[in-house]
């Protein structure tokens, strides 16, 4: 049975990261052919992506065989996944990779705002020159729409370049709406994800929460206030937006949407991780060892945490204490977001949390 999305092609820029991997997987599962951009096709990250997708395909084939035996015909043919070479800093490589694509997904790594914006210009120039791209999906960050009101903004702020980069990129993407440089209309979607749940698992947790997966006393040592609620999302769920934007463009075109699945205090996050690890421990060889998988929370001042893990990593904890939220409840009322099967916090940790 042919997929309803057969023939659609999407170029995924940043395919080996947490968001990009989710985009590749969700698009392929939806029957969209994926072209995953990598600077080095032989890199460990690129090969790991292909290997993980082959594992996914084997599971899909097994499910399909089982469904066929049960007389079910409801099966979506997975899209193919190709590695293509390219670099955000090389517009010619992006133009070559964009030929024949229907959509482009991209994000830029934070650092220097001017570099980020030049990379975005390169992507948009490639989209315009392709003659085939009709949808561009860009990942920004929750709070970008009102970050000018954040406290302590200025050159010395550790997130200043981050916010300037996201603001500038959003402005560039929005200009596609009244673009006279392209022979065809190109729609856009901006995604503003909340705090990634991936921050709580290796390798990122090694830097943000270095004591979380210690053997003797798992610990979340934080500058969050006890009452501060973290807005959380699985980075791979960005892929759900990309699939929806590619397959239902009239519902998504011209929207900037924020993604959040839940708001939890850091103690509630610790409780979820503890519960998941306790359930796994009860079923494994370390049954009865629940005390060693309980995650504790220790509250420290921002200056203390900054000295331990560095200001760029610690500062977001201080910021959310001050502003209370990045995403307003109004933004969550978007009908298009309500339709997405976002991953719950417990489901994420059940799948991804280390079991030791």
C-alpha cells in the first residue's frame, strides 16, 4: 500500500542532533523521503544515525509482518533516508542539497548571532534557488517572542548572543512571506521548543547535572527555586511538527508555535526519574535496591552553581526563577499543537533514562 506522502522529500539540516534525529525518524515513519545533511558523511554521528534508523526499520518490518498475519492492511511505507553532504557555512553545498526538495528543516547552533544569521540566509537562499521547496521549518527557542523584556539583557549577559541569534533568524524566516526573490511561494513555520528533556540524560546531563547518575547518591544539584516550574519537551517531538507542516501546510503555514508537554518542579522531575528507575530495578537483577535509584534534590544559590558548572550552563536556571515561564498559556491553545501526540515526561524517561 503506497503512503499518502510518497514522493515528498525533506532536507534535514542538523540531522544528527536530538531535534534532527527526531525529525528524520518521524518523517521517515510518515512516508516522507529524508535527506539528512552532514558535513562529514563518514563521521561517527552520521553513521550512528543510519544505524539507529536501521534498527527502527527492523522493528517496523516486524510490526508490519505481525499486522499482515492478523489481516490488517493499515501500514504506512516508511520513507527512505539518505545522507547528503553539506555545510551551513557553504551556500553552494546547501543549494546542491536542496535541489528537488519539497521542504527544509533547520536550526543553527547558538554562539555568534551574526554567524547564525548568515547561516540562515544561506539556507533561505538555497530554498529560493531550488525551484521546488515550498515549506521551511525553523527551530528557534521558547521565549524568543518576548525576550526583549527579560531582566539583565546586555552584552555581558551569557545568553545575549543566543537571544540575538534567535530573534534575527526568526525575522529572516518571516520575510519569506513577502518574498519577491523567489518564483514560487515558500511557506514557513517557526518552532519554539521548551526545555529539552534530553538535558536530564547523558551526554548533556554530564554537564548540567553531573551528579544525577552517580551510583551512591543520585543528585540534582540546582539553582532552581523549589516552586519554579520547568517547561519540558522531548526534543525529538519537533519531528511531529515537521511532519504536520509537510503534510498539512495550510494548517501550519505562517505560524510560530511553542512546544511544551508539561510544567514540573525539579522535585517532580526527580520523582518521575526515581519512579522509572525503581520500576526498572524491581524487574532486573538489582531488585530490592530501590534506595540507590532514588534521585535527591539539593538547592544551592546561583553563584554557587555558577562556580561549579559555569555561568552559561547555570544561568538559564537563574533566568526561569526570575521570569517564571518562557511560554504563555495562550500559546498552548493553538489547535494545531493540541493535535500532536507529544511524548509524556514519564514515557521519555522510561525509554531513555540510564538504569544503573
